[in-house]
């Protein structure tokens, strides 16, 4: 039940049924800038002009109900904050666990990419042997080629010793 409904109900006990009066008193009760003694005094003076009936119990009831309502709202607010904080903590923990799991999965993926299967290792070794053999063979062929270019061969048959006499034909 809202405070306005409570005020309206309490005013009905002293035979005041006016929505404007109910709203005015509700506004005074809810005003946090006024302390309880001032609220009591203002409401008492206001109701004294509107009715001859006793209003002390009514005012006490309204102020105590307002305090209960405030305490209930504060408690609900605190419970809501606590619940929100707990939910945020749980979400943060889930996010952290998910990030950690993703990191582990990425690490496992990198590790598995580095590790070759038995067939892949055999294929790799085969390729390495092939290219290593060709590389070694190419190196040998290149060395032989370099040696042959460095010392040119005399390709004339049987005339290897006649080179020195070649200039004596006069």
C-alpha cells in the first residue's frame, strides 16, 4: 500500500475525504528536508483547521508507517544492490573463466600445430632427405663446374706438348 493510500485511509477515520488534503499531507510526510517534529507540527496545525477531531494518533501512525515504508524500501534497495553486485561478480568470474579457457584452447591449438602427426613427420623427413640430397648434389656439381672453369682444359688431342712449338713455323 502506498503512502498516499495510507494517508487517505487514515484521514477517512477522522471523516476527511479530500484528495488534495491527502496529497498535501503525503508531500509533507515524504519531505526529507523537514525533521519529524516539524512534520508533526505542520500536519497538526493543518488538520486543526480542517477538523475538530483528535489527530495525534493519526499523525503518529502516518509518520511510523512512513518510517516502516522507508526502511522496507532501503532494505529492498540494499538487497537489490547486493543481488546486482553478486550477479556482476558471477558475470566477471564467468568472463574470466571463459577468457582463461580461450587462452588454453589457443595454446593447445598452437601446440598441436607445432606437433606433427607420424605421417606428417615421415613426409617431412622424406622431403628433407630429397632436398638435402639435391642440395648436396648441386653443391658437388657447382664445385666441379667451378674447378673446370678455373683450370681450362686443352681439348686438342695429342697436341698438348706442341703448344710450345706453335710459334716456330717460319
